[in-house]
């Protein structure tokens, strides 16, 4: 699946992702999960991108605050800008502020929250 993402073979990458066992999916790097989510969004399928990020968050509960904040930020922005779901986005953007304050991610989340007001 990772090779499919790198090669730009979206359909093959998505099919590989959906067939991963829970253990294998949990072992995917954040970079690979983000890359797959990005490809989904570039193809206009924001729901698939959101699914990848939601699974990442569910698979890494208790993970590093920095990595979780990055995933929440990405998901919040996707929900806000791509899916036009400000209420769902708000929860993820606020999670960034809780997890990783005083960071570039927190600044981006704050900016997005201000734009929503």
C-alpha cells in the first residue's frame, strides 16, 4: 500500500488500506496515513480522507501529543474547508490547543477557529 501511495496509484492504495488488519493499520506511519488522506482529498473524496484520519486517531489514543495534534489539525481543517462541517471541525481544532499548545499547529488551529467566528 505504501508503494502505491508513493507511485500515485490511488485505487490500489485505497484497496490495500481497506484490506489491512487492525494491527497492520496501527503500524502505518503518520506520514503514510497523511499521504493517503491527502490523495483522497486531492481526488475530491473528503469522506475517505476523514476516515483515514479518524482511524489514525482511534488507533493512536495515548500517542504523542504532537502527533495527535497534527492529526487533529489535519482532520479539523479537512472538515472545515473540504466538508463544510464547522461543528465537527471545531472539536478537532480545540483538541490541538489542548494537546500541543504553543506550537505552529496550535497557531494554525487558532487561526482557523478565528475564521469560523
